[in-house]
C-alpha cells in the first residue's frame, strides 16, 4: 500500500485544493471538446445527411453537378 508522506494527501499526490482545480480545468476542457464535436457533427450532417434519401447519395451529387454545369454554361456563353 502506498504511504503518502504528508497528512491529508491523496493517491495522486495532489492536495485537495490542487485536485479541485485540476478537476475544474479537466471538466471545462471536456465540455469544450464535446461542444466542438457536436457542432462539427451538425455541420457535416448539414453537408451530407447520414441517411440518404430514396435515390441515395449519387443522385443528389449528379443533380448538383448538373445544376452547377448549367449555371456555368449559361453565365459564360
């Protein structure tokens, strides 16, 4: 069993005040990470939904490509 030389010490070697401060920063960084991950997942979902429609992904890609091609051809011709 580990003997912590000072009274009131913890197994990590931090005092109670240091442990609370570490916990505070750890929780803030974890919450920030989760918020960033949620925003990133939402943006990717807006760009390409996780569950394609009846036609699938390729149909929407070809429709988009056709629209862009028609737009470019009408503007520059």
